[in-house]
């Protein structure tokens, strides 16, 4: 059923309150075209507020690759960006493109998009009067948090490499005949990959010549947590070790108490190589239980990819 919109608040393309998105989901359309004319002034105001308050924090806490990326994309600080404009600046740098989606993207499909240098991008935006409330990713998180990092060649290659790991996983489990064993191994592998992605691409820290900086997009799009990640004595920060990361559960509804650091994007790329090597050796088949949960859509997406490879 359509969700109720509070009186006096224009829906536009507001997260959880956009009829356009509800209709696309109802008809099974995952990939969509950004209907730019549907953005309301409230939506643009939300973008303006989010951008204005994040800009000083980026200068203080973000890594140099992100700052260069923000400059390269020429984002308008006052208006929700058009994806076609974003891609016009992004594609010549690394071949990546932002690809509009209507909502949740099953795990294999998401990683396969990265392998093909496409980033599934949410087009809705949170409410202007609830800037810290994010029930699901929005266009500010995706475009201002993730996409500037995609302008860096080394980081972009790491994302592509991650997508290749998903294909390796699909191929490996397709060879397991026993259904129960196959499901168990695949669930564990997806959990390990999700944890690695969370603690690097979403919430990663980098230690370099200019000290400890943020490169994870979940931090880069969060006004409160970007500072908390660097300054708070409550946060545990450790050099990333693969065995810790793949066995460390996480929760999404509060600031992260544990974060991992890498030395460079070359270092991160080598860790993805190690992740795939461990996958092939069966070291991801029995990681620790706990978050994140792996749903039926995620499992199905890998199993279908594995069957397609065998056909």
C-alpha cells in the first residue's frame, strides 16, 4: 500500500515517500531512469543542507583521493545532481557510471555491476527536516559519499576486483552437489564478503602521510560519524587483518565501535586478492555467525549466476 505522507510535506522523491519508486518496485523495475523533474524544492533543500554541513568535515577528515574526486565531479552544492552530469565527469576518469535503481539490489547483482563499472545508485533523498535519519541509502550517500571515490583509478580497480570475487564465489558453490552444504557455504561466503565490504568500502580508514583519514562512504556521508570515527576515544582502530574482518559482525543502527585501517588502495586491492584466495581454499566456508543476515534474494542471485555459468 502507498505510504502516508505527512500533511504539508511535498513528497517529490523523498526516501520512503516517493510514488514513482513504489510504482517501479510494484512492477519489478530495478533499473530506472532518474525522473529529475519530480524532485521538489524540499528535496533540493535537503541536498543543499547536507552538502553545506558536510563540506567542512570533508576538508578535515576525508582522504585526499575523495577531495580530488569531489572537485572532479563538479557537483552543484545547491541542487540534487543529475546522474547524466555526474557520469559525464566520472566516466572519462575510470569508466565507472552511476546507474539509477529503484531499491534493494541482490548481492551478486550489486557486485556484478561493480565488475562492469556501474554503481547502483539510489535516486531518492532523505527529508530536509530529518537529515540524520537514514532508513535506507539515498542519493546523498551514494553520489556524495561513494561516487567521488570512483574517480580514483586504484580504488575503481579494487571495486572491479571485488565484483570478480563474486563470480568466483558463484562458480565455486555451483560445484557443490549437496543442497544443504551448498547453502551453508554460500551463506558463509556472502557474509564474509559483506563484512569485508562494510569495513572497507563503507567504513574504512586510511593511515598515510597526512595522518588518519576516512575513505569509507558510510562515514563520508555522515555528519556525526565522520568526526566520531577519527576523534572519539571510544572507537577501536586496528590495521585490517582479513581473519578479523570476515569474522566480525556489525550492526547498522549506531556509530561503529570498531574500524579498520589500510595503508593505500594498492594495499586494499591486495586484500581483495587475499579474500578470493581464501575463498578458493575454503577458508570462508565457516565464518562466525551473526550480522549481516543473508536473505533468500542474495542466495538466489549467486545460485542463478552459478547455473548460468554452467549452461
